[in-house]
């Protein structure tokens, strides 16, 4: 299927599945435990219905947003993901270029496969660096200084990763141990195009930590369980710019962040990849917004698969949303062009739905634009495959 014939994120997902070897596909699509959270993240958006207003002049539409003090052409941003070269040889560079080309913010992760500086060179637009303290505090502080020197606009600290997740798919494929099973190896050999694309970039590694992918497990969880409010504020002060906490779900924690001068919280359960049986971020959004008021920006990720999901999140009080898997499906399907196609699909859906909703400016959307809807069943196994859940 050609990219121009992809009309939904599900279409890109189908291409990505064909082009990726089994262990890599499982790493991309998998979650923690029984994967209830990953399914619930997507299904949660179906528990809200949009309420349109009629006779509204929507001839001119404004999708613009302002996040972290930067003006964006629309409120969909690209979340940090690890080792994007696993999905396409150009990895984070392709994603960053696509984000800049569509006027939105790109987030580079600590465990990226290209460096802070390499991404900054191809991403003159808004950008954020995501920080883990894994690997030692001093190493993390050095990354903060590098991001500041490279011109990143914001820093987000991930706070929901105190221990390694129980990801059954990666255990079964061998990927969790830095290798693959015989079945996985056969699948890799059956995807020569993927192998060639990865080989062209040299050995896969965590570029910002200068650690090979095979050795990543040795440092990935070092000091992860030592993160505290005191340490988070020390990191904020070292950064000195717009600062967000990523992985907040509790309204009480969001209120504490506001009291301590944090600029933004990103409601997230790590896309269902870190802990199972967590609430969907969109379900927690109204309570968090009510708890913090206008003291900080509330952003959200996990489960967005359609432009209508973006509208629902904005109506419930989010200032913007982050996507992860949707753009990675595009990356796997067609590199930078595939990422652009994923963004084009979401933007087209968003603009069409805001027009039909009777909202000419996204900044005007209110909580009255949504209401609870009867829930759809949430499957627990196997992978996401049905259009019913918007995948």
C-alpha cells in the first residue's frame, strides 16, 4: 500500500507490521503485563462523545496553540520514544524533520539513537528533551547542559519509571535481554530491507549515553528508584527553562507540581508500557485540570489515534497532546514521508471534526463540547488490531 492510499493511522499500522521483523513489531506494539492499560488508553477516548453546536461560522479555522512559550501550528506534538532507528534507518532525524515541517514540537528521548546535537541540527523548530535519571545523576546533569547549549526549548523529566516493566512480548521474543530467539532471528532474516536500513547507520546504540544497545540494560534502571521531589526540583533549577513532569496521573501530584513551580505536567501512563492496570490519562484529565487550574499547563499522551481524540482532550482541558505509536507507524511505513503522512491524517481529521463541531478556533473549545458516552468493551489480549478501537 502506498502512503497516499493510507487514510487512517490503522492503515499505516498495517504497513508497519509488514515491514518490521517480529521482535521489533512486538517491542513497538507491546505493553506491560496483560496489556490492559494499552488497550484501555485507546478505548477511553470512545467513552467521550462530542457535542456539536449548529449555525456557527466555521469558514475560517484556527488550529494554532501555544505550549512551553512557543507558538505551534496545531496542538499535536511528537512524544519522545527510544531508539527510533529500530523502525527506520533515519530514526529520530526523520521524525524531527517532519515535526519542523508541520510546525509542531518534537521531543527527543534520553534513549534516542541520534544525539542531542544531531537532532538540533535538523530541527530548528520547537523541541523538547526528555530526561531519565537512569544511568546516574551526573550523567543526567551533563545531558541537561548539552540540551541547553543545543537550543532545546523545554525539558521534561519522566517520573513513572522507577523499575523495569514486565513486558511479556519482549521476554518471549528475547528482545528484553538484548537479543532475539531463533524465531526472531528468522523473522529478521526475512526482512532484508529492514536489515539494510539499520546496517547503513552503523551499530545501534543509545547515542546520548554513548552505550551500545546490547549494553543498555546495564544502566537503564540505575538510580531509577531514587527520583524524588527534591531531585526533580534540582533538575528544574539546573535547566532554568520551561520544565515538565511526564508520567503524572494523580491530581494530588499535579497540584504539588503546581505548588513547586513546575511549568507543565504531561498526563501519561507511558503508553501502557510501564505498568498495567493504570487509568487512561484522558480519564484523569478533568480531575487534574480542576486540581491545578491555570497554575501550569496540562498536556496528555497515551491512546491518541484520531483527530477527534485530540478534540476530546482539548475539551477536557488539555493544552496539547503528544503522540507516539501513530508517528512510529508512519516512520516504519515510510520514513520521514510516513511520519508526515501520519501527521497529515491526524490534522485532516482534527480540522474536519472541529468544523463539524462548530468550533472555528481550537482555543474556544470548552468542556461542554463533550459528554460521557456508553463504554465500549476493553479487550485484554492479543495485540491491537481492530478499527473499532481506532488503531
